[in-house]
């Protein structure tokens, strides 16, 4: 078994109407936490069965227990609070995701999402894939200005604490039987955008040093990972209600990114906003890149021939055996989801499986 798989997915899936309704009832106090979890369990079992039926080798819980792809995990770390996002903004929507801020020492004080993973693993015979935000998501949005200078006058101590917290989290998931962990980290894509780099400077950071800093922290977090646990990273330009936050290629970050101790890299390539395949030439021979060629932002189904053409183009920079295929992001980074239908979502995932079998002879 080689992770990532030839046909893979980023993780989040559109929530069924019944689950959205249940979460609304819970917020209004008309459904208990136990009642909500039972409804989530039912929806997750159904979405697992659908993933299995189309031939995906790795299945997720669709992030059905979360409101946001990242904040539900980050806010459970000790020392982390949420506040309004000052920018950059997602276009086309008035609602904006909050950002994580650090107001105390960062600690992994209790299990986070371990029970959620155990349910997923127990509900499938396929590989249970877990997605969590990367360590850098505690820094990226607000930068130095979102990390208390009283608590952390020296950022080296902050990064050391973050890595230690993630080592504990990773160990807990591994102990629960996790074999496939994905770190979601928009930073490596965002840092290709000059507007965002200006934002980093305003936040008190040097964008030229951040890729290496993020990679060093990821590597420190993975330092004690047990054998049998594959870890990948996904990056994109943001994906909130079918909008995005940044644009730019991977030229400025690829060298640092590919030096990380990760097994594979999910990279957005569904449009010109992510640049060319040229930076992939730096990929080590023992790593895989998962080409995010199928968009989750609109319902229009991609041409199979065009995807094949783009895989061929990528294979001029990276050997074909080092490539895989996936959507460019999840379908629902927030519980409200992107602007496409459930049928569109499944047709796109079926397309990925079909193309993978045509190119590599297998979806696994």
C-alpha cells in the first residue's frame, strides 16, 4: 500500500441537508449533543458507503462533525482562541472565517478528535484517512501579531511548543490505529501571492523565511511518528463557498516544501491561479505529488481528455509513477459547502477514480 493513492481526495464533503438541519437544531437547543452525534454517525456511515462504492481506497468522515476544516481542531489546543479575520478576504461572500490567535502557552492538554477517528476507522474496511490543520495554521493568518508577545516574546519557543503539541496529537492518532494522516496547510500556496506576502510583512513576519520555518515545525512534529503512519500535506489558495483568497505559483516555496519529511503533497492545479508545473521538478524521487486538477468550486465536470493531457504535461517534470490525482481541495471547508450539487461532487470523484485506473491501472 502506497499513500497517497492514485485516486485520492482532500477530505471534506458536502453535508446532507439532514445534517445541516440537525446542527441548526443543536445550536437552537432543540437537539442534545448526544442526539446530534447520533445524527452525525448516521450521515457519516452513509457517506463512507458512497465513497467505498465509487472505488476510493481511502475514505474520510467528510469532516461532518466540524464547522470549519481547521478551527474545530485548533481551538481545542490549550492557549488558542478565535477572533475576526482582518484579511486577506475571500471574494464573493460577506461571511469570513475567524482566525486562530495565541493567548497562552500552546499545549495538547486532552485528546482532540481521537474519538471521531475511531468511529471512522470502525465504520470502513478501507483506509481511514484523517485530516487536521497543519501546525502553521496557528500562525499563518495573523502572523506574529496574533501571537501574544507576553506569552511568547521569542517565537522560537512558540514553534517548539506547537511542534510538541502536534507530536502528542499525532501519537494519539497513531495509537488509535491511524495509518493515513493529512495536514492541511494553505500557507505554501498563499505565500506565492505578493498581496499575501505584503500582509505577512504587516503582521510582523518575513515571508521569505516562512516556508522554511513551517517545514522545520512540520518535521519536528513528525520526528517521533511511528512506523506505519503515512503523512501527507494539502495546500491550496483557499476554498470557502467556492471562492478563494490568493493567487500565485509554487516557485517561491517548492524547494522548502519538498524538503519536508512528508510522504506526499496535494497541490492545487485546477486553474491558472496556481501557476505552472515547473516547480515540481524539485520533487524528491521517493515522494508523490497529488495533482489537484479537478475543481471543487463549480459543478461543471472536467473533460477526461483534458485531465489526461495535463497529467502528461506534469509527467514531463515528474515521473508518472510519482503522480496521483485528486480534487484541488475539499468540497466543504465550512459546513455550508461550495456552490455545486451533491451529484456534481460524486461525479467528480468518480471521474478521478476512472482517470486513475486509465493512467496507472489502479485507483489505489
